[in-house]
């Protein structure tokens, strides 16, 4: 993996505070099962999140849309069950 610095990410995000919030939210999404947008190379979720931010794939504007993941729905789909309405 190429060395990743905070400065790489700050080019995409306005300040360090927003960077920490964005990276932690994305890392949590990944650890809960969201699909990484970059090759993970056995990296930890925080490193994956920072790589996604540095590449411009994750922004404050799209984090909520990209990270939607409902494990119960995925499991039901995998088992070919449907939720009762």
C-alpha cells in the first residue's frame, strides 16, 4: 500500500475535524459490512476509509448514500425469505 497521509485526505475535506468525523463514520460502515470502494489489501477499516477519502470516493455529501447497509435484509435475501408486510 502506498503511504497515506492526513494531507492527502485534507485536500478532499476542508479541515481535520470533518476528516475525523467522515473517516470514523465510513470505517464504522465498513466494519458493519458495507462494501469498500477500494481494494482492501487486508487493511483495517480506518485505513480503507482514509484511502477512499484520499481518492475522492467518499465525501461529506455522499457518505450517507454510499454506506447504506442493512444486514438483516441482506441475510433474508441470501436465504430467499421475504419480510412480512
